[in-house]
C-alpha cells in the first residue's frame, strides 16, 4: 500500500474533480465515501486496473476521516513540511486491504501503547529524581551517623574465622567417634553394683581390696552378648587408637599433646616478650622525642597522682648541690611485728602486703599512694595491670607480686633493700595521701640475716624521717610493755618537739583483754609516759587474731569494740583518739596542709639548682651538646648497628682475600711441619704422594673444618672491630664517653656468637674433594702454585732465620750499631750451629732428626774445642739449622720447576726434574680458594645472626641501668643526667602548683 499524505490547496481539488468523472471502477466492499472538497486535506489514491489494457490510471479523490487505521497516517501527514507536500500531487496508488473495523482496533492498540510509553517515561523520571533526592538526604544525614571504622580492627577477617572454625569441626568429628553404651548396659552392671553394696555392708577386713576388685570388674566387664568392652574404655579411645583397658591416653599421644602445649606456650611467650620489647622501645623513643621537641602529652591526673609522680622522680634523684627531697610524705615506722603493715592496710582498706608469723616480711620501702575512686583497685607504677581488691584472687596475686619485687630488690648477701616499690590504691572513701611502709626496727640479728641488717634498717628509717616535712607515724604495740619499744628513741631523736609525729597504739583490744592498766594507757595516749612528744595519739584495732580476716570484718569489729570498750568508759581513751577513720582524717589533713605550705619553696629550690647546673654546663662544655645517658646510649646503639650494616658493604672479593690470608696464617705451620717436611724426605715420588694423601685426608676429616670455622669467626669479628675503630677518626668528645660501651658490646657479642654447626660438614666435603685433586690443568695454575710455594717457603725461612739469629746473638755489624755483644749462651749456640752445618757438606740430603751417633760425634767435637753443651741443647739448635738448610734447598727446587709445566703435562720421565711438590701446593691453594668461597657465602648468614645478637645485647644493656652507669660515665654524662631530672622535677612541680591553685579556687 502506497500512502501519500500532506496539505493540498484549492487548485489540487479542481484537477482531481476533472479526473473523477472517468472513474467508474470502484472496488466493492470499501466503506469509503468520495467527496470533492476544496481546500481540504485529502489523500490521493491511484489504482492501476488490471483489465485496462491501455494502462490508463484511474484517479480517485478520497476524503477520509482520520479514524481507524488511517488515523495515525492522517496525523502523521500533518507533520510533513510544505516543500515535501508538492511531491504528493503526483498520482499514487492507494491500497486498503483491511476492513475499517480492523483498522480502528489497530489504531486504538497503537494509541494505548503510546500512552503507556508516556507513563513509563514519567515513572522512570520520577524514580531517577527520587533517587537523587534520597542520595542528597543521605549525605546530609551522614555527618550525624557515628564512625564505626574502628570496629574493623576488632572484627576478625574471614581467614581467621575459618581457622577458628577448624577446632570446632574437629571437635564435632571427635564427638561423632564417641560410642555410647548400648541399651541394657546399665542393667548388666547391676550385679556388680549389688556385689559392691553387699561388700560395704559386710565391712570385712579386706574391704578396701574387695572394693578395688569390684570396681575393676565393673569397669572391665564385657558384654556377654556382643563381647565388646564397656562404654568407658570406648569413650577413652576417642583420643587415640589405644587398646588399653583403662581407656586413658596412650603414652605417645600424651607426649605429643604435652609437646604441642609447650610449643604453644613458648610461642605465645615469645610473642608477649616481643610486644613488651616493642612497647619499651616505643616508650623510650617517645620520651626522647618529647625531650627534643618539648611537647608532652597532657593527661588528666588527680592532685595526689601528680604529687606521687613527683615523689617517684625524686626517689632516684641524687644531686651534689644540697637540693634534697623535702616534700611531705607519711612515713610509717615501728618495731618488727608492731602492726605497721596492718595499720597501713586498714587505711588502704585492703590486704595488699604479704604477711608472715614471727618473721620479717617488709624488706624494702613501699610507697603507697592513696586516692579516692569509684572502684577499689591497686596498680604498680611501672605496670598497667590493675588488681581488683574486691576479688580475693587478685588480692592474693598482688601480695605475691609485692613479695616478689621485695626479694628481687634485695641484693645478694643483704637482708633489706633501699630500693622503693611504688604502688597506687584507689577506692571509695579513701583519704588522699602518700604513705611509705618501712622495715621494722629489730633488736637482734638472726643467723639468716646479714651482719649489718640491724644498723642498715636504722639508717634506712632515719633517712626517711630526717626529711623535715615528713609526717612520722610511730606505731606502738599496745599489747606489750611500752618500755620494750625500740623506735621511740629514734623518733624522739629525729623529732624532739613532736610537731610532725603521730603515735598509733595498735592491738588495743588485746591490751584490754590482758587486763592492761587503764591509767597507763591514758598516760601513753596523753604523752606523759615517755619523753617523746607527738602531735596526736590514736588507738586502733588491726585484727581479730586471724590473718585471713577481711578488712571489712576488722573494721566492723573495731567499731563494735570501741562501742563497748571499758577503756573508753573509764576515760582512758577519748572518742576522737579511737579508730582508723579518725587516724586517716587527721593524717590526711596534716599531709595536705604541709604540702600546700612547702610545695612552692621546693619549686624555688629546684629552679635555683637548675640555674646552677645550666651555668656549669655552659662554662665547662660550651661546644658539647647536652646528652643524657639514654640519649648517648641510643646514639651509640645507632652507630653500632650502622657498623653491622657496613659489613654488607664489604665486597665478596675482599671477603675471600681476608679468609684466604687468615686461613693460611693459621694452617701454614701445620702444613709445613706435618705434611710437607715429612713427605719431602721420601725416597720416591710415589712414596711422597702416599704420605701427602694420608696426611691431607686425615687433616681434612678432623682439624681443617674446625680451623676453617674458627678463621671465619675471627675474620668476621675482626672486620666488625675494624669498622668500629675506623669511626674514631671522625668522632667528637661524646664518642669517647661511650667508647667503653661499644667495646663491651663487641666483647659480649663475641662470647655469644657461634658459627653455624652445619657449616662443618659442608666444608669437610668440599675440602676433602679439593685436596684429592692432583691434576694441574693449565699453565696459569702451575705458575700460581709455584709463586704460592715460593712465598710460603720464604715466609718460613724468614721466621726461622729470625729465631736462629735470636739464639746465636747479634752479628758484628749489629753489635757495633746497637752497642751490644754476645752472651756465653749465644756463643755456644753459634759454635753448635757451625758444627751442625758441616753435616750437610758430605751429602746433599739429610733426615730431619739426628741419629745418636751424630749427636755423640757433635758433642765430642764441641768438647774438644772447649764448648760444653748437652744433647738437648744440640737438638734445639739442630731444629732451626736443619730447617734453614731445607728451606733454601726447597726454594732452589721451586725455581727449577718454574718452567716445568710442559714436562709435567707430557709426563717426560727422563727430564730429571721432580716437581711433585708444586702439585702439593697446587692442592693446598685450591683448597684455600674453595674454603674461602664457602666461608664468603656463609658469612652473609652469620652477619645477620650477629646483627640479631647485637640487638639482643643492646636490649639487655638498655634494661640494666647499673651496667649503663658503669659503661657510660664521666662528668658530662652525670651533669646532663642531673639537668634532665631537675628540669623534669621542676616541670612537674609547676604543673602541680598550677593544679593546686585551681583546686583552691
């Protein structure tokens, strides 16, 4: 169907009207009405009649309503541009092959599809715009969503989860292997149980044995139907294929499990040690960085914690500028077993100290910082672990740790230590203060104590009490006579006015139960019994007689006792003088009063000390950088590690040359004396080669590999020492300070480093194969061997010649030049030498040793000339004379064989030249080359092992403060250390004063 559409003008309709008259053949069945309408939009259809033989075209003008199948066509015709409409005037054929109704259905279908497509576009557009709006809303809300990226560090990866699931899978497989007892198993066991019950009722004399027999029968009972063992052995066999009747683990399985457990423990312990080491290194680097930059992390600490840190720093401060530690602290002193530790535990409200009956438990000063907190916990200054004092297990572990630290601080041969153990206790209702528990004063030394223990304890206690701002807590045992106290005289001597002393009477309940005189108690608590004065007196109860009682129960017992106390009712005690609570409040009030009164004065004193130290440094060391002991150690550590790294810069050629030279220095004498010299006196070439092969094989199997490893070890450490010494050329004054440290590190590494044992076997095989090769392939190898032999012989000749000259004394020219002369021994040696040299003239060959006849003849000849010597004297001289002659002869033979490679290669028998000695030195030279190459390959691994050993040694040195003090010493170091500590103390004092002022406001 050809459809033409467009807009038609009035002239077009006239043309169509003229032609319409001739149209007669209208297709029947067409529901189309033809009308001629001017200026109307029409569709021109032309139908070519098949019956028209002329080929005349019949033109039909059809005016069609835009409906049915032509509706869409009509609407499309309106969109055609005007110029295109001119082409539509040409008559065309219009074919309408469908019924109008069908055309309408098609048109409506097409229209519905179009409307649907428009709706789809609207939906898609709305969805896109909605997504954009939702995305914008999400980004606006995203800033309020918390960041949970940190959870990735705590959520294990999928591979980790898979590894964790493996044990559960194995456990399920293990459970599947368990064989439960069959039905009726328990009923079959009832006869045995019944027999066991009857045995118990009879209570026979052999009851125990019968019980064991019955139990054994019960467990070893077999099912009569199946003949299988009972369920217990089957369950026991799940761990291994064991046939034992007990069902326990087999020995080999148990050993394997134990080995695996030990291996895991060792692995985890190594990992823990590594992490602790990294933590220490990071802390040290952080401290050094903070000192360099001046920036420090600010942590929110309480006043008492800040004050405790100041005391910790001051405990290790030793100044020569008379700036002593005069900061307040509470010093707990008393006789042994007077209850000092119990009073401190009552104040701290926890059993934090080890306890013993009748023995010394406090062996070192323990500084306890008390502060108030929501949880009752304890912590050491140098450890992040917290101990929950509400748990008995943690409290027991804390006591063990305190005891362990005390024993560790006590040096060999001593009973007590001056090293202070610092810890913190926090809890609800605890008064803020710092207490120091000291060892108790003793009257007599036991055999288990050191000889100076009594005086040492007194000296330690006085050193703490002599602080003019220390609060003395004098502990008196109320259950014994006051005259037996040893501490009262010391306290009275240190604080005669009693302005900073509190007297605490312990075990007051025992005194009352022992019918102690109340008036005496009253005099003691009023200060009338002794000449010693005190600021206050208190009576407390420290226990109920059992060391396992809790502090809460003791405090309740103390409250109940003072409510019913006869001493209190009789006026011997005052209410304000009783109880641990009143004692804590009074001591804490005085403590903070003294802190506020003296802290600024101490800060000014340390400021003046800092000024003096800085002035001394500028005047004494103006060009020297101020480095303390830790910084010097880090600098020395870096230089030492750089020197180890420099070992990798040594070229392989240099390593081989060093090994070659050192190995031949160590083995040349052995080869000359034990291999070459015995073989050179052989009568034939075959005998010479046989002796050489035997000697070299024995040497290669036993001594040579060990000697090679020793040479490798020596060369490695000599090269490391050489690198360390070469750095001294560009050193400053500070490098001389830690020179001793570097030397000690090198010596410690030498004692710890061992060459890998596997190298022995590989060296043995290579050296044995190299020494077995007797074939010289090239002229170059021959010449090298000749040169090697000549150099070796000349070295031996020079060494022997020097020794022979020492025996015979200086010559005529040396006597004249050095103004010396020969001794009688020199003259005898010279006479024996001349007489022995005459033995070589009759024959050109001689054995290395003299015969008895030759010795007798030489001695008699010398006696006839007036020289009296013994046989041993002649042998000693012959040793050097023979070698002098033999080496000269060998050197001449070596020169003769210099051009003998052609004769050797072609095996010319009539040449008369014996060059088999050249082959020996070729074999030795080849062995040296192979060994040097092998050691050069092994030295890389050994250098890495040496690097690890050096790092371990340096880590050990960094933890040993005493060793560092002995190795890194000198006035510059000591002055820098004092400056560092004074600055640290001053900064902490200023921070504390600032916080204290804020607290006042």
